[in-house]
């Protein structure tokens, strides 16, 4: 993949896709192909095939997906399993049929069992039951891995799969109900600060442990893997460190400037008790995350404030 290669970034307006575009542009890639949902509905197989026949991308970053937090996954199971399976199958098949050199499929660390040994190695996939609140999305992503492996086995198509840990950064969703934990916390503490609220209550007990990766680091890792990784087995992408949700909450509150009391609500679901990826295989390829959590949250908070200002 050189700076003149035709590169399609599916999902370029999302958290990950937009970061991939920024990273590729920073490296001098000028021949990027993007389409909005209005321009190309990836759920429509015929439309996807026509697009690939016309554009003939040489490399594909498949970052398009139906995503959301615990509430969204638990409320809309049909949307999460149906839409994600359709999107990834349509794109992978069309890429192969139209001579694409290589495709990178982006999954999620929720593919692993709920009570997985920690840190989580790639080989732990499909060894025990999934977390029930997001199993529909997880099953779709597992199917994506297997589709990549099937096309590699049957047709020799160079399709690889990367499984990132929990992500955050510029471009994230701050929806009051359907966002992930970190942007949800930023929004809640900002609104509490603006309204002078004395307290904030978070979902669950605050004891689950989570790993967080700044999305700009992920984009750097994905471009690196496109250039340097070509194996059937999926590869974990993370920073190799985690913290409790309460610890994360306290960091966010400090950065936002909320000085009130923080309470937990044990009646709400915690999700998986711990989710820390083993990134030793990634480290062996020569890649390592560069952004510490505090710096990443500060940059994300600044981006969020800018969005609020621009929308007024």
C-alpha cells in the first residue's frame, strides 16, 4: 500500500473511520475513497457490488458498523445482528470479487466470553458463553472474523481482522442513551457542571475493569497492520492496561471540573466484570499505543466542547 493506492474507508464518518482517514492523509495518502450512508447503503448488496465494480479499491478498511452501548445492544438485538452481518458480508464479498489486494475487518473485544481469563488472548474466542447484553453484536463480529478466514481459506483473499478494546476520542457519539461509557460520562459530568448539580449517579457498581484506547492510536495501529500483518487469526489491539469504571469516572470528573459527589446504582447492569486484552502478539509486530488515558480524555473533552459551541 503506497501513497497512490486506491483506499476505501467504509464508515469514514464514524469514530474509527474518520480517524483512519486522518491518519492516512497525514501519511500522504491522497487517493482515498469514501461514501456517506446516503450515497451508499452498505445493507444493499447490489449497490455495494456496483460501487466496487466502478471504484475498484485496492485496499479496504471495513470500519462501518451498527454500534452502541449496553442499553442500545440490549434494546435493539435484531438491528445489531442483522445489520452488521449484512454490512460486513456485502463489503468483504464485493472486495474479493473486484480484485481488492487486501481488506482489514474491524471487530470488537466484546467477541470474547463474558468470564474470560485475563488478560484475553486471541485463542480464547468461542471458548465460553458471551455477555448477554451485547451478544447480538458480538455474534455478528465473530461471523465477520470467520467470513474473513473463509475467504482466505477458499480463495486466498488477504482479509485480516483486528479486535480493538474500548475506544474513545474525537468523533465519538455523546448520545444521552446510546453512547459508550466514556463519552456518556463526559456528557453527564459536563451537564452536571453547567447546571450546578451536587451529585451524579453512574450505572452499576463501578467495580468492572475496562481498557480504553484513544482512537487516533487505533487508526495508527490499523494502518500499521494493513502494511505489516497477514494472518488468518484475528489480532487484538489495545494498550494493555485497565482500570475500574469508578476510577475512570473520577478521572473524567477531574478533567471536566465536576466537584460534586459520585454515586453508583447497583440496580443497573455492570456488563462483563473485566475486559483487558492481551496485546503481546501486537507488540511482537512492533506497534505500541502512544497516548495516555488522561491526555486522550482531555483531547476528547476539548473536542466535545467545540462541538457544543458549534451547534449553538
